[in-house]
């Protein structure tokens, strides 16, 4: 969380500075935030180990099996960020408008540093999604794929 805090001036941005404990029994959460920053993208965040593991996905999560999308891992965010919507002011890290595109819970099938396999239970996104580290890309590059429907 130090990296998250170091990139923000909380006297200028309405982004949350403090975290809240996870809800008991709710299951791990995910959120997809649409972000109109210097480059329009979607931020995909998964609750793991008390934080939101975060990925910027330029073209959004694939909604059909067989489609692969680039996902760039970013700094972990506090859990409370899952409810954030608003405008990050010019001159601040990630300046631009943020809205919640989808959110819900997920069932983890595999949560490793280089590979995650989850089943999303959102309002828009449902089913299996896999993120795998892209070996030929930068250190923080992943591919995200939609799993086959059963």
C-alpha cells in the first residue's frame, strides 16, 4: 500500500486514503472501473490478501472465449477503492474520470503470482477468467482470457 499512497496527494484527490476491513462472509470481491485517464482503459481489481490486486486493461476484459487481452499489473489498491468513483484532478497520478463498470464477488480457483484463475459473479461479467504472466512482455505484463462456458 506504500506505493499506492506515495503516488497520490490526498489533499487534492478524493481517492480513498484509508482502508476498511473486508466484509465477513461476502466472499472476495472484484471491481472493474472504467478510467478516462491520459489513455482510456479499464482497471480490473481482485481482492487478495487484504488488498485489491490491480491490472490496467486497455481494451477491457474479453467477453468471449478465445479473445486475449493485455493486462498491465499496477500497484495494489486498498479495498475501499472498490467503491471509488469520481474525478482525479489534473496533475495527480491517474488524472481523469473513474466510474464503476462492474463489480461483484468471485470464486478463486488459482491465485499465484504468475497465474490467476477466477470465476466472476458480477452484474455484467460472469464466468471463468484467467490471467497469466506474459513471458515475452514487460515484468508486469499479463494476458487475460475468458474461459470456455460449461
